[in-house]
C-alpha cells in the first residue's frame, strides 16, 4: 500500500468515527448505529491487514 492509499483509508476511518459519534449523539436508530460500527470495524481491519502486509517484505 502506498502512502496516498493509506492516507485515504485513515481519512475514511476518521470520517466514519465522526459519523458514528454524530449518529449516536442524535439518538439514531440501532440499525444505523450498527451499520456505521460495522463499517468502522471493517475499515480498521483493512488498515491493520495492509500494515502487516507492508511490514512483511522488510522482515528478515
């Protein structure tokens, strides 16, 4: 993953966190909160996997 892609994924993750917080504060429905939380978790997982894949080539 290049730095541009990683940056975009980090921005997406931050945006999802903000959207979740705003939805929670506005007392959104459980389904909407669950969908936002699931998407946030998926994005965190993608970043973690990409970080591990980026580390592997340099490991001896």
